[in-house]
């Protein structure tokens, strides 16, 4: 999933003979690790000066009963 998303936003035509490696290491999973990984990768690419077509911003959302919740924690994601 990460590869397909970032292949679409990185201006690959600028880097024809280059390889861009993206590695993610999750130290602790307490909910929302996928969205945190996407946000961290995007910030790392911007910091590295990689040309992007757009920015990726991710969060989690869900319904707990009749209440809409953003940025779910682990126990909320499992419900």
C-alpha cells in the first residue's frame, strides 16, 4: 500500500536512474500506526528534498456507537 501511494506522488521523472528506498519501523503500536507511518514518510521525503506532486495526510476515523471519532487508539480500532 505504501509503495502504490508514494509512487503516485513522487515526481519519478526527475529521478530516472535513482532508487528511493522507504523503510518504516514501528516501535510501538497503540493505534493509528498506518496513518502515522504515512505522515512520517511524507515528512521524511519533504525533509530530504524529494520533489512531490502533492502531500499525503492520513488519520483514522470510526464510529463508536453513534459518535464519530478521529485518531483512534488501539482499543477503539478493534471495536
